[in-house]
C-alpha cells in the first residue's frame, strides 16, 4: 500500500471516528435532560406530598439510586467519546499537514469567538455531565439521612 492509499484509508477511519464521536453529544445531552427532569419531578412530588418525612424514605433512596445510575451511564458515554477523540487525535498527528484531519482543532477559532461565549463555554461539559448526577445522588442521600434521623 502506497502513502496515498494509506492516507485515504486513514481518512476514512478518521471520518468514521468523527461520526462516532459526534453521535455521543446528543446522547449525553438527552441523559442530562432526563436527569434534570426526573429530579424536578421527584422534588415536585415531594413538595406536593407534604415535604420531607421519614415515611417517604423510598423516594429519597430511589432518587439517589437513579442519580448514581445516571452518573455511570453518562460516564460511559463520555468515556467512549474520549476514546474516539483520542483515536482521532492520533490520526491527526500522523497527518499534521493534511487539513482534512484537523476538523476538531478549534483552538484558534475559539479565540475569535465572542468573549461571552468564551466565558460560558470555558467549562467542559464533562464537569457538569459527570458531577451533576453525583451532586443529586448525594443530595438525595442527605435528605434520606435527615428524614430518618429527625
């Protein structure tokens, strides 16, 4: 196989990896939205039913369990997205002079974005995707303990 054939094969691999990587974004977004919606429903149900009481221990435990499961589910999705991105970066490094392999290189373009977007977009989604279900799970556990020790 000559260099041009290898480059084309690598480019096809790159496009497949890029497709896999990009498909993880809507999955992560949907999981986060469902986490927020379910927690909002649980809090609403708790509020409507008279607040925090020991008799609703199962609700608090269920909230914690659901959130822990979401944390691992979102973590797995993020893990695979990182794996695809690592493979994409390896191909980019092998073909540094071929601009087709640099689609995800956005550092310079991000510097030209509006300051507001640079500020609000500076936090990696991995932080809030992984830590929001953990925070919710811990909050439900704290509520469970408080309800049972009152």
